[in-house]
C-alpha cells in the first residue's frame, strides 16, 4: 500500500518493512518531520525495518544539521529498529550515520538500493563505519598497544 503524506513524502507499506521516499529539501526541519512521521508509521504497521530514500531530496546539508539529524535518528529509531538510507553518493560523508550509530542505532547510509536491502535483511550487522585508512591506523595502533604490553622490562 502506498500513502502520499505530502507532495514530498510518500510511505510504502511492505510486508516486513516500511519504505519512506522523501523528495523535499535537505533541511533539519523537513528531515526531522520525515523521521517523526516514519517512526509513527512503523509503530502503526508493527515493523522494525525501514528503508528511507532521500536520494531525490533537494539542496545540500549544513554540517551542524547532519549532527542534529543523527541525534534525531537516535531518538526515534533505537533498537530494535534497523534503518537503511539511500542517499546521493556526493552527499554521503558518514557524519549522520556515525552520530546515530554512536548512539546505538542500527543504521546504514549508502547510495545503492540493492546493498541497502541486502543489509536491511541481513541478520547480523557487520558493516563498518570507519574509512579504510582509519581502520588500518586503528589496527596498527591496537597491534602496537598489544606489543608494548607484551614487552615488559625486567629489572
């Protein structure tokens, strides 16, 4: 079933997930409103998985708004919710995702619908949020830390 909430917001009810399509402006107010409507629709449909497509939204993000949206997602979509967001590649910088994830949200933001759906229905969440370079640096630091703990000086 498809429900047109407003000219820029459509909700599609699937058997085991909710799909929200947003085509409005990327402002804190509009996205926050979409998140609030989405969680109510999830509760009414008794689903815990949500696919949000904001790839056709207009405008760019203000950096502080990215942080605030990450907090808003955490407020509305704590576990057991699982949220996948489809966004334009050039818009994604992981700030929203990391903010929400660091507050306990099971979230993925990507530019690919197939990978969003695969992740949404994968039982175990194995995605990482750190860029490859940061993962390598972290692995190196952990290795060095372990090595230094094993090298105890004898007196």
